[in-house]
C-alpha cells in the first residue's frame, strides 16, 4: 500500500499526532490479516456513502478505504549531512510515497522549540533545505555519470537535461514538487533519478485550540505552502479524541467549534495527495470502498479485489452512487436503465458502485 511519511522538527507534536493515528484499533479488528507495524498508523477514510449502501443492501458491515502513515523520525538541521539519525531518515523517506510535514504553530512556553521561536515559515524552510541538500548530493554524483553515459549513447539526453534543470531549481532553494512542473522539469524522469523533493508534500499545522477556528491565520499558513494541501489540527486534542466514545468525542469537538476530527481531514487530503480514489462494492456481507489510482481502468480496479478478477475480466456492471440512491435499490436502478455494462477500456469514476463479471 502507498504510505505517507510523517516528518517534522523535534517537539512539534509528531509523536502526539502519531499516537492519535495508531489508536484507531477499529482497523485492526476489521482487517485481521493486515500486519500493523509499530511505526505505521492506518487511518480509515471517512465515507458516509458506505453507510447508505449498507442500508440499501442490508450489509453486515462497512469497510472504508484506508490511508497509511509512517513515522519518520530523525530530521534535524544537518540531517542531509548525516546529523542525528540523518542516514536512516533519508532511507525511510525514500520509501514513502508522499511527505507530510508537521509544523508547530502552537504556543507553549513549557515546550522547548529547537530553533528558539515558533515560526512555521522557518521550520518549513529548515526541512525543505535538508531535503533539497539531499537531492543536490544525489545530483552531484549523478550528473558526471549521466554525462559519460550520454556521450556513450547509453542514456537518453533528456535524463541529463532533467538532472541539470532540477539542479538549477534546487540550488535556488525550490522543491521539485512545488516548482518542477511549472519550470518544465520532466517530473517522471526526475522521480526516476530518485530525487526526494519530487514526492508530493502536505502540511499539518499543529495549532492552538483557539486557532482551530482562526480563518485569517489558516489562510495565511495555507498560502505559505500552496499549491500543497494544508491541514489544521491540535495534536493533543486529536490524541484525546482518539480515546473517547463517539458521543463524547462529538461533544469535545463542538466545545472547540469544529465539526470533525483533524484526522478525517488528514485522511482525505492524504488520499488526494497520493493521487488515489475509491470505487464501491456492496452486498449483504459488506459494503466496501476499494483504493485505486486515478485513471485506472475497470480490469485494473478489479485486480485490487483479486488478481483473478483482473485476469479473467469480462465486464463490469456499474451504477453511480447517486443514481443508485435515487432509485432506492439495485433492481429499481436496473429498471430505470441506470446500470451500465462497461468493458475493459472503461476508466473508473469516483462513486462507481461495481460488480465485476469474470471467468475463472
Ligand atoms: P515530537 O518531538 O515532534 O514527536 O513532539 P511530541 O509529540 O513529543 O510533543 C512535544 C511536546 O509538545 C510534548 O510535551 C507534547 O505534549 C507537546 N504538544 C504536542 N502537541 C501539542 C499541542 O497541540 N499543544 C500544546 N500546547 N502542546 C503540544
């Protein structure tokens, strides 16, 4: 499964947030065969459509899609030079599919700030700088090698050009995710060069409780990281929420003026950042959301359930969630001509409710 690596300076609330992420033991119960690693937090992607499907089909249970987060400890100033847990940090981040930086915005004199003051902008830059330096090191080794290979006609010149264009941006202090595409860098080639800053970024601002409803502040912080996504939450509150029953949790949320836990937002935006989407299946046993990449075809989507479904794919019987709900039942949707038969070239849409036909 795709994972999002959580990074951040010391004392910004990473462990506190991660605790909240891993307290979701609902998942361990629903996915008994999943191995849950100690440094991996699996968060359900809230999806109210599943409850509706469960009512229509009389499903015994609902299974949401999930998003996995990996705790990547060890970034400090100098990590790219091997400071702290530098090398381990870089190896871990290489394996993540996206990078989520936790940024301290909360004020608390009892919690030491490693850089001496609360400054989201500086903290973001510190982390960016370490990742940029790591990429520049990678390129310093790669460029002379690529030059030789291009001369020997072993490598396409486009790869070298990408390396040089990336190097230029990085030297200007830009991450490739934020600035690469706009500057004409071939991002696929840049990814193949193993450059860390090509990974999608998102930012969690760990704010004071009274900042949870401070729209002006949130606008300012969002602008700082745009076009990447920003999430605002209070890590301490999230870890408290994770331990409460639903009713109590709702009361606590209301008392601070927000409508849903920050973790829900984190799951949604994380999912989006990874370029993922879901499709739905429903029946008496379960209503379930399945994770696919945007742009996947019906047979690829079928393969997520079982490789046999992909191999023996014949067609997919599909109704959009909204049409199904409007009709009230599968039979009514069929009678209304809302159920389509799609073939192997069909590109899945969000909200497709699917039944696959396949040969075994
Ligand atoms: P990490 O080093 O980034 O993993 O940070 P921790 O999660 O260990 O948090 C460092 C300290 O900040 C701990 O004492 C936490 O209780 C405290 N802390 C974490 N989140 C918040 C928050 O939202 N508000 C306040 N006031 N303190 C927090």
